[in-house]
C-alpha cells in the first residue's frame, strides 16, 4: 500500500456524507486536505477536525454547476503553492426523480452534466499535466450503479459520461506514474441517496478511497465500495488484483 503521508488531496463535496468521511480518512492516513464545497462555512468544522489530526487543510468554495467558478477554484488552489497529488471527485447531484419521465426537462441534463461530468473533467484536465510532470498522481472519480431507470436519466447519463472520460484518459496514462480509476459507493443513506438506502455512508469507506493507495498497475478500473465494507484500507488494497 502506498504511503501518502504529507501529500495533498483534493476532495470535492467534502462538507457532508461520503465526501466528509473520505476526507477525514485521508487525513488519518497522513494526507493534507483541500476541501471543496459550495461555501467554506460548510467545511469549517471538518477543517478543524483534520488539523486536530495533525494534517494541514484548506477550504475552497465553488458551485460545480458554474464551470467558470470551478476553473477559478483550480487557479486559486494553484496559488497555494502545493502539489495536488490526489483527487477524489466525490461531489455529485441527483437533480430529480421524474416519475413522469417523458416530461424530463432539458435542465435535468444540463445541470447534471455540469456537476457530475464537466466539473470533474475540468478538475482532472487542470491537475493531470502537473501530476504527469512530477511522475505521480492518483485520481478517483465517483460513478453510480444506477441503470435502466429513466426516472433518473439526467444523473445516470452524466455518470456514464464520466465513466467514459475516466476510462479513455486512463488508457493514455500507462508509464506516467499517474492513474485514474472509478468508484461506486453503492446506495447509501446520504442526502443524495435518501433515508431508504440500504447502506450507511460509513460502509463506503475505505472503498471510495482505495484507488488512491494502489500502485501504478491499477488503472482504469472501477471499485465497488461495498465490496470493501468492513475492511481496513490496508486489507482493501491487498484484496485488489
């Protein structure tokens, strides 16, 4: 398992749910954190928790539906003068559940693609060249197992597009020291998943971050987080073939 102590990890959607849990677990492994949410006030308490663990932490605000704001956030992160070696594109938006799905509005697609596809893609494109130049980087993009549900067409289509971007980009990263992988947290009781989901958010840890700790041979894969539920991060990494 890779030792990531002292490396900087960017976690989007870090204010709550799985993103918050993932950020804290990364800090427990010695990583410094860059936290994204829509307001720095939303991550203030988490920033304090992470610093109490001995890691450095910075918070940034960006609305992922506003792509120019996302690009500005990336530039502001550059201004920190640190190397972003790990990205967990955790943030996601399920805009609506359309029972009358033949009346799905175009906005379901435009907003869903901005938040779930374009924003994470722009973050990847911004930091990937720097990772390649340094010869190290780990990117984990969050996908979804939703399938054959036209009621959630905007969300599932946006995640499918992110899958394609991730796998295509991963195919060009061999030998660079940089990897891109996907993770599916499973249906969890988060604000997005709702109260009727079968899995606690904690069950997605360590599965959603395992791709950050694997070696260069693990690239372009999808990690189903529930397969690692109950494991330590060390056990999870060891189980990957």
